[in-house]
C-alpha cells in the first residue's frame, strides 16, 4: 500500500507500507492491504505504520483526516509531532 502523510507545512512521509493504524475520531482502527474505501476524521493520537523494509514508525498527530482508496492512504494531519 502507498501511504502519504501531509501537514499544511510539508510532506512528512511518502512510501510503501504493509499496515497502518490510526486514532479515528470514533476509535482506533487498522488498515491492511485491500481495505474497503473509507474517509475518517482523526483524533489526537498515534499514527503507526510498518514500512516494507520491516521498520515500525510511530508519530503523534493532533487531528486531521485520513482517506483510504485502492490501496492508497492519504493522511491530512493538522500537526505531526515525531
């Protein structure tokens, strides 16, 4: 899957991931390959993902929106604190 994390200031991450977890406004959720299309508001919390190289990355977002469609995940974050 392709993941892109963007803030109003800059692009934080773009690359291939095998899974990603998000702090949804209605509760945390995980996205795996071939996930159904979804758009969700994000609460303040940890976004984590595993890169294709096997590295686990976690970063704190302070709200935003995530869209999943055709194995492409786009996160529009208000602010990211690494």
